[in-house]
């Protein structure tokens, strides 16, 4: 899987959902938050594209993707990442 392409697809979906993505440096992986009514995903910019994609996928899922057309392969990736995380095997 080409994670750079997947990452761009997920960034576009996040934009459609009104989620701002910020790539920052620090000692963290990242995650979704709401700051003063603004939806934000903060992601460590030093992570590999595969890890960034996973974090964005889970953030998108928190907002909800039921009413949005998403390519089947991308939707499956999002659902798989949520499932992995919920089982506690995110790493």
C-alpha cells in the first residue's frame, strides 16, 4: 500500500469534514481534539506516513463517515484502524 497516497486521501476527507490537520513536532503520536469549537487533528510530523494515516483514520471515524462517500478501500482502511485500536493492538 502506498501510504503517501492514502495519507493525501485521508487529508482530503478530513478537510471535507471540517477537520484541521496540524503537523507538529514533539514527544507524542497525535490525536483528535476540539479547541474552541474547531475540530483539530494534531499529528507528530516525524512519524511515518503509515502511522500518520492510522491517526487520521481514527480521528475521521470519531467525527463519523456514515453520510460521506468514501472510496471503498479508504473506508475499509478507516474501519480496520478503528477495529485494531479498539482491540488494543494499535502498534
